[in-house]
C-alpha cells in the first residue's frame, strides 16, 4: 500500500511539470526543452538553500523566480532573436547545466535530516507517507487554482488566444512576444516547483535529476489531453485537473510495472507502450464504431 502512496506523492510532485508543459505546448504550441534544466534548477536551488537553513518561504520564492528567469530567457531568445523555440530551449537547458552545477557545488547533495517541507508540517504525525501525500495534494491544489484563475482572467484569455491565433491577436494590438515570454516564464516556474518538491521528497538534489524528465511531463500531458479530446472537454479547470491526473496515472503505471516484477530495464518500454495505448484507444474505438 505504501508503495502506491509513494507513487501518488511522486505523481503530485510531477504535477508542476505536467502543468508547465501543458502551458508551453498546448497553450502556446511551443516545444520547450528548457524543462530538463529548470526542473533540476528547482531541485538544486532547494538543496543549496536548505543546507544554508533558509526558511521554506524564501526557498519556494527563490525556486519560482529562478525557474521563471530560465523560461523568460528561452522566450527572449525565441521571440527577440527569432531563433527556433526548440533550439532556444536546448541552448538554455545546456547553459543551465553549468549554472546548476555551480549552485550545487557537487554532483549530489543529500538533504536527509534537514527540516524541509515534508518534515516541518505534520498533519498526520504517525504516518509520514500519508502526511507527505496530504502536503503534496494541498501544494499542487494551490498551484492549480492559481494557474486556473490566471487563465480565466483577461490576461490569461489573451495568452490562450496567442496560441490559438497569433496573427489575429497581434492585429488586436496584443504584444504576442511578451505573452510568449511570460507564458514560458510561468511554465518553467511550475517546472522548478516540481524540482522543489521532488528534491525534498526523495531526500537529495542531483545534477542529473532532470535528464529525460521532459518525457515524464509529456507522457502526463498526453494522457490528460487524450481524455480531454475524447470527452471534448472545453473547461479550463477540468483540463488542468485531467493533466494532473495524467501525471498521477503515469507514476501509478510505473509503480504497478515494478510491483509485478517487470525488469527495471524494460520500464521505459512498458511506459511507451502504455502511452501509445492511451493515445491510440480513442481512434481505435472511433473506427470500431
């Protein structure tokens, strides 16, 4: 049981990545590879500040700001220098490796025993896993509410319209470059918050923790987006919830795969096959009908 609770916690911790990729890829149609670097950035900033005994509020704020700066840099390179968005993300991600290593000071930094988020708050004192699950749920719910509210404002509607029809929005006098920069900043701030949660949940920050993490986010978004398209959902709130559910399902599938004794070397293959089934199922059922 604790095995699946841990998977639920990890799914919630990866919710920030899923929401960030949803913003960049589904709202703005920008394939943002900065994710790998900004996720690690969130983890190393958390680890560095925890070892210097900074307060939780200061750490969270520093993580949000650092992730936003990384995303904004990608947006500036893409919009102002007219460089392909994919290449802009790769450039910033590559630069962030050196930044992260400089901040961390080593390849791996243990955080066990330090008073982090999951140790400082005790809703359920006699069960650390359930306590961590409740904290993660509250944290991710707060983030989702904030993003959902933003997307429902006039500014958020302008952001969504930029992704749907950039030429039309520009004709209405909206600065679409600024919208993209802010959107990527918000997306990478969310990704960095995932690094903030995961570093504390797993008890260490590692310079390589972000390698391939964009696949986890993409898989989560694909699962959520497939359900959204299948049910023809237009609600912003429900779309965000389904994307978060995709992150949780993704981690539960990995947990189930390991629990039935599948070789860990085949884990990525099983994950790819699962995502393929989720994506293809609506089309297969549509043809069958």
